[in-house]
C-alpha cells in the first residue's frame, strides 16, 4: 500500500532499530522452542534437574526481554518504522 | 489453632483495607492526580489476576500430583508476554484507538460491528467463566474449611463470599460509565492483592526451604527422595497445556480487561514484558518444595490443593498460615472482581442494550438518561454472574480437582483465538468465518469436555462414552472420529481448535464481507498505519440536536455538551451544535462505544441517521486512501511526463522559430539582394542601351542578352516563390498517371545532366530494382528528383562526385534513397534544410534562393509521401518516400 520509494539501505541507527524489532518478534519463538525441548527428554530426567532447566531458561528469557524492551524505540518511532513497507525492511 | 472468628475478622479487615485503597485511588484519579496509579508497575501487578485462587492453591496440588506439569500454566503467558511486540502491542493499539471495551467488543467491532458475534462471544465467555468463578468460591470455601473444621457449612461461606464480591464489584466496577472503561480503584486494589499473594507464597516457600528442609541443597535432596522425584512427563499434555495457557492469557475476558482495556499507556507493555514473567517465575519458584514437603509431612490422603494452608498449620505457624490464607483469598477475589466487571460489560453491551434498544423501537431519540439503564444492567449482570458461579459451584458437587475445572474453562475461552488472531492479522477474515469458527469450537468444547466434566451419567448417560450418541461410534465425546487413547483434555483442545480454525478459514474464504466489515478489517490489520481513525460514516441528514439528546443520555449532559462544543469550535462554529459531518459521527460513535460498546453505539447512531452508514463507494474512497494517492501520483507522473515532452517540443519549436526568424531576416536581405542584383544590372544595362545611341550591334546584343538572362533569373525566383505558395495553400492540381520510378529518374537525370558536362556527377543506379510502377504525378516527382540531383551536383565536394540512387519497396510504399559521397550536411543544419530560404552556404554558384528543398517537401506531402534527410550515410543522403498509389482524394 505504501508507495513511497524506500531507500535501498538505511542509516546505521535505523538499521539497528529494525534488527532490534526483529529480535523482539523472534523472542516468543525462542521461548516456545526452549520450553518445548523438555518434551523430548524429560521422561528420563528427575524433577530437580528439570526444575533447574526450566527456571534457568526462564530467567534467561526474562533477561533478554528486559534488554530488548529497554532498547526498543518508543511508540512514535516504532510507528514510523512500521509504516515502512515490508516490515522485515531492507537489509 | 487459629479460631475461625479471628480468621473472619482478619478477612473482613483485609476487605475493608481493599475498600479504602480502592476508594482513595478513585478519589485521587478523580482529582486528576492519577500519576503513579497508572505506572508500569501497577499495570504489571494488575496482570497478576492471571494467577487466581486456582493457581495459588491448585499449582501446589498439581505439583504434588504430576510434578513439574503445573509450570506449563505459567510458561504460556511468559511466551505471550515476551512476544508482546507481535500480538499484545497490536491488541493494545487497537483497543485504544477503537475504544474497545471487552473481547466480545473487539470481535464484534472487527467483524463489522456485528451484534450477533458479540452475543456469541459473550455467551461463550459467560459459559467459560462460570466454572472459573465457581472454582474461586470453592477455593475460598475450602480454605475456610481448613480453619473452621469440617462441621462448618461450606455453602453458607460461599454465599457470603459471593455477596461480598458482588458488592465490591458493583461499587468499584460500575461507579461510572468511564469513557475508557478504566477502573482506577479496582486496578489499585488488585495490584495490592497481587503483592499480598506473591509475598504470601514466597514467605511460605522461604519457610519451607530454609525453615523445614534446611536450605536449597537439602530441599533438592528432599525432591529427589519424594514420590514426584521422577519427572513423569506426558509430552502431549506438556505442549498442549503450554499452548492452552498462552491462548487463555490472550482470550480470557478478565485478562483482556487488564491487558487491553485498563491499559493507559502502550509503553507499560514494554515493562510488563519482562516484569510479568518475572512475577510468574517468583510465584512458581517455591511450588515444588511446598508440594514435596507437604507430601512428606502430611498424612496420606490429605488434599494436596490445600498444602499451602495445611503445611504451615502442621508446623504451628499460624501467622504464616494466615498470610497464606490472605494470599489465596486475594487471588480468588481479584480474579472474580475483574472477571465480573469484564463479563458484565459484555453482557450489558452486547445482550442487554441491543434488546433494550430493540424493545423501545422509538429508538435513541426518546429523552431521558440512558446511563442508568446501562449501569443498572451492569450491576444486575454482576450479581447474575456471581449467582451463576455460585449455582455452578453448588450443583457441580465441588468435588473435582481445582486444576481440572480451570483447564476446562481455559479450553472454552480459547475458542475465540482464531477469530481474534485472524482478525488482527488477516484482512480476509470475515464475520461468517468468525461466527462459524467460534460456534463450532464452542459446540465441540461443550460436547467433548464441558458436559462430560460433570461426570459420567450426569449429563450424558454412560452408554454415550461407550458406543457414541445414537450408536454412532465415531462421535463418542472423548474419542471423536474413532481416535482413542488421547488424554481427554488434549483431545478436546485438538478437535475443538482444529475444527474451529477450519470453519473460520473456510467460512472466511467462501463468504463475502460487507463494506463496514472490510473497512474495519483494513483498520484493524493495518492499525499502525491508520492510528488515526478511519471513516465509517457517509454523509447523512441527521440533526445535530438529536445527536446531542442521545449523547447526553449516554455520556451525561456535561460531557456530551463539552464534546459538542469542542467539535463545534473545531469547525469554527459557536454554540452547542456542530455540523453533522462524517468525521463528527465517527468521533461520536467512538465516544459512545467507550460506554456501550461498538455494536450498540453503531446501532444507536444508525437508528438516528436512518442507517446511512458506509457504502461501497465510501469504502473505495476511504479505505484505500493510499491507493488513491498512488493513482494520483501515477497520473501526476504521466502528466509530468507529458509536460516534459511538450516542453521539449516547445523548446525545439522555439529553437526552430528563432532560427527561422534569423533565416527570414537573412532571407529578406538575401531576397532584396537577389532581386536587387538583377535589377541593378537591368537598370545599368538598360541605361547603357538608352544612353548610347551609337552602339555596335554585337554590344547591343550582348547587353540585351544580359538583361534577358537577368529577367529570366528574376522570373525563376518569382516562379519558385509562387510555386511554393501554391503548394503550401493546397491549390495545386495533380496530374496522376501510372509511371515507373525508372522513367521518372531518367527524366530527372536527363534534365540535370545536360547542363554542366565538365563538372559531371557520376550517377550509380540499380535499374533492375527501379522497375516499380507508381500512380503519381510524374512531373512533380521528377521536379523533386531534379532538385535533389542538382543539389548534389552543386554541393557535393568530393574529388569524383558520385550519387547513388537505390529504390526499394517497403510494404505499400516505395523508398528512393539518393546518397552522394560528399561531406554531407552538418548535424545542426539537418533540421533546417527543408525550411524556406535555407541556405547552408553563401555559395553564389548555387544560384537559387533556398527554396528548392522546401518546394520538394511540399510536393512530397501533396503526393502522399515525404522527403527526409537520412543521416549517417557517408554523405548527403535524401530519402524520398512515396505511396504506390496516390489516394484518389489527393
């Protein structure tokens, strides 16, 4: 829909912001992945070890979410970026 | 032992405290000092209503029964929260811009403000939430039972709890018809409760790990030695439960209420994205140790759902037990309050208001405040919902394990998921598809999970489980389509959502949406682009006064008048009545929908405006503004291209004109010179003849012949001018007849060759190709050839001048190329040579006045052909193009 000709390459700062948004989109998939892994091996594992795995990955995910949410642009900037066509954006 | 009366006293005190907190918060907010009441921390804490009494008590019970499986209930929401950028941010943005009041409102609004979808989702939510409320009543009652002993009447407790909750909810949940449906008091109260339940569970956990087990290491050993030391995982349940909890987190009406409706700032989501998973982690951190210790110290057969209370009591920690009780109480009450608010909003906006509006077909124009109707319907809904919960609790026997009932409710509300996610990411999703999907999912859930949950023989006779209804083996409720051996919950989730999605998808593909639906679809899916509102109303003919009357009844007189005055001022008008523009109708509808929901607001405005709403034309005009802009841009580009071409032509023309004007000046001097020269000699020689009487005969003859020659030259010049003028005015008559090119060329060459034998031009011809018959005027054509050939004779500057003549037929046209081997004509002169009076040099030898080629061109135009200069041939080259047969008209 948006027909504004888009620059082929972006300034470094905008590029970083876009990749950070990609990271934010990727995070839930990472979460789903690490939480599904126990379904593969948990039958042979003790509760204590399982607990360490679950809570360990859980904390890692929280830390990642913290870092990403802190750096993500404020609403206005994000909108500008989202308005660009092809949200994956130019590389 | 803690006395029951003390417990009731503490409980009442706690409730009073919550009342005070909520009241103070409302007061602050009303004074415009919301400030920290709306901080990201409060937002995050308010999300904790996800952790209900079920999770507070049931998680430990679940852990005692099946180990780590309980944690899936927290992993799903964690995934959703850390993925806030994908779904939640969009939901919140939609909720804020479209003034969404509930999940039913969102679905109804997305699918063209459909009333029927709103009703369907509301029904689903009520049916799905009722067992959940029963669950909370049960957990509180059970908890009271722990302290009061078995002799106490559980039902009486449940009644009092239900009444107390209804009271609190009515007081703080329906204080006002807030335009944004935000409830400051309630949010603060549940934030406080969130802290209480977290502190309670953590305190108990710390006590268990350090006080009972003797440290984390010992606790781990205790786990190893317990009956749940082996992680007896069922992968299908693990994955299903994680997915289910993620789904429920998005779809539960109460979660939607705190996540979207109560959200006051999108940035709060960023904080909650990590803070809420952290809260969940802390809540679940000590669940396993508590369960393990409970299993170790409590007698066999003790209800593991109550370990949270019985374990501290077993160690005579009454204070801790009291804290735990308050934690569980908080969890249960906060959930019930928010769920009741969310459901009452839905019931009143999607069921009561439409019925009320229909019943009074006089419609919205009748005077009187409608707000009391809305508020009353909400209050009654709250009471009704809690009564339903109580009835469910009373008659479901209250015996089922807490977690099972909670999961059943989860599956029920999850049926909204396809319509919700499809609605915000897929423009092709339609009302028919969404309705079909939700209805089929709902039915499958009822059949495979909800009704069987009452136990065999209660709703369905046992035979149905064995052989299926009416003996149809494929339709057994817990083994649909003959697939046996699945966990009943996994089975229900799988089939209900699979059939739901299939119906949603196929229904959407095969149906065609109404204009309003398409408009809403585009708005929702592209919410980041259209954050300002899109237009939903066309031009209509309603009186602003009627609108004011209606708005006053819903928004209240003060607010409505303020709104109208503001809009009127923006339109540059004074007073209360702005012009009824589509923009104003949209604004008004949004304001109203904040109070009564999108479908009702739309219907009310529709009644007033006579149902004039968006038409396909409006849709085309409005929804694809960008497409229009693109079209305009393309048109502009085309125009600018045209302009550029025109400008280039103009520039060329101008250049030509300038050159022509220079030429004309040059010619005027030339022609005066040309005329003057023979005139001068004529005068001179005639004077000589006049003056000298005795002149020799030969002299006289010579002078006379000079005079004669000069007059001939003058005549020729004037002939040429005359000829050109005749040709240009189209007054020439052509004498057409069939002739071969060869004959015409022969004639032309014969006419030129004779003049100057010395400086002869060698002419190369291809006679076999010249035998082309034409119907044309041979005299005129010969004149053209003569001109070109004699030009070559005059101007060809090669040492041995040659002229190559080649004839070819292209289609029905004959092309004659005449190419000499001289230096040709310079590029910047090529455009000039066919103009009148053009002369490339001052060669007096040329003898002409520069009219030859101009005459040629005019002749060729008359003959239906043309003559062009052919560049790039190694010399001056002219191409004469002719039709084989001259059109009769010419």
